[in-house]
C-alpha cells in the first residue's frame, strides 16, 4: 500500500514536471523560435539600430511611463488599420527589449509617430500638453526643460530623438521591403490584407503635406460650432482672437500665423485645414467633416477686419513691381502664386499672395525682419526703405479675394 502511494506521488510529480516543461516548450520556446524565423525572413537586410541618443530616449520613454497610456502596435483589426494605417509587423520592433507595445490607448497609438508631428510641436507638447491640446489628459514634463519649451535639456532631446524613430524603419524599407515581408509572411489572407493592404503605411489624418487635393468649403457654417472647434483645436496656438499668441505658441518656430493680419480666400483655408502646413507645427484636420471645416474657416476669416486701402501713385507701384521681379518672384512666382522657380527647394512653401493678403504692417515686418523659422530672410541690407515699402504695397495687389 505504501509502495503504491509512493509510486502515485512519483508519477504525479513526474507528470507535473513534464506538463510544465511541455508548456514552456509549446507556449514559450517554440513560438519564440517561429517568431524569430519569421522576423528574419520579413525584415530588411539592414534595419537601422537606435543611436546612443535614441536609445537614451527610449529609456526615458519607459521611465516616464509613456507606455501606460500609449500603444506602439497597430493591431490586426479593421478599425485600427483605418485609423492608423498598416498593421504592425513583428520585425518593426526587432531591437526593442523589453518591448514597449503598451496595452491602453488613453493617448493615441505612436507606432508611426515619427512622421506625424514636427519637432517643435513634440517639445511644446511635452512641456505643456494642454497648451496645444485643450482637453488633453497627458501630464506635463517640465523637468525635461530649462523653463521653456524651446529650451530642452538633453533628456528632452533624447526623448524627441526616440519619438522620431517610431515608424522609421518600415518607411525606409519602401516598396521592396513590403514585398519581401509579404512574401515571407506566414499568415492568412485576412492578416496580409490588414498588414499590407492599407493604401497608406501611415493613415494619420494629422500628417501635413506640401500639396494635395482638398474639398471645397461652404460659405456658410454654424458659427457656434465653428467657435467651439476653434477653441478646442486652434486657440492653443493661434490665440483666442487669432493673433498667434496662444499658450502653446512660444515654443513653435515658425510662430503660428496671426490670422487677424491676413485676409484669406476660402480655398486657401480649405487647403491649409485639409493638408496642414508642411514644415511647420500646423497639422492637417482631415478627420473633421466638411461642415466642421467650413464652420472653422468662417471663424478664421472673421478675425480679419478690412481697412481702407489708399490709392497708390503709379511710380510706387512701378518701383514695387521692379523690386518684386528682381528679388521675390523666384520664390513667390511671377504672379504671386507661390510657384516660383525656387519654390520647390524649401521645406515651407512660399506664401501664395493670390490666396492670402497680409496687412501692410505684416508685409513690411516680413520684409524688414524676415519670418523666423522659414526661408524668408530680412531684406534691409539689400533694399532701401522706399523699395521695401513699395514691395510691401505691391504684393498685396495680387490678392484675388472671394473664394
């Protein structure tokens, strides 16, 4: 009897140990080996490793608890793909250990964040999130800065460097990398569609682009809705009265536009709201319906108060025309449409004076001081005061008005 009892204990012990070993092999070792093989087959030959600064930034990201509120994985579900773009591939986090995939989306997914926002926006947002996003619940990280968003300490610069790597490797892999990964993917057709079938790797509606089509906005719009949208989404940068003095403006370079100093056509605002302003912190708002964008445009146009225009002597206009042709047309175009021969060389597009007209004061200020953060340089060393004034008057004459 005792012998039988001892044998039963032995059998149970051996079975328990065997079950544990089998569980480790089936649930840990074997899937890990399969995943490693799949990663080797799907990844590019030479994915970029993190630099020392980017690696420090990743450590700071983990230390500050960013993964508690942000994911770094576009899941294999249609809603994720529609919102963020192609579903994540395992090789995208090949150098991550431990991983920072996250499980909660109190904040947006950051899988492709490196291509979404400008560096100055990221730093300003870290310094004071609600300065840019009025209803943000993200905590501020002022200890990463020396008292201002445009004075980041090394830790803030490292964290920014890491954020700018998110999504980089897959974007660099290009069409050839996608084709290789698709061929090596040991997955179902549905999974392949979610991982490779999205029309855009990054579907974020906030990505600014230099050019692109845009919808035609309506002249009418709900003023109450427009004001609500402006207060929630725009006032943080442009200020409550559109004067470019919002709480988040201080760290942005170039500064947000003073909307009250410009007269905009409806098409100009439609392009800016739909495409953003590449090279600046101005994002696109393609996630808003046309009715909301139309309402927003009416609020923006309402900030500008037209002033009486003086009748200019012909000799002033002639001087302005000569100055413009010699010094401005290369960028702003012969007809002021921002399409000069050199326009494509700049990260920030030259102003289209046919679609927006600056006030005389704003025009003179740009000529005298340049526009900080843009290719527009001051002209006081090359032009006389009379030439500056004539050019400032002249460019305002390109404005088409209306839509």
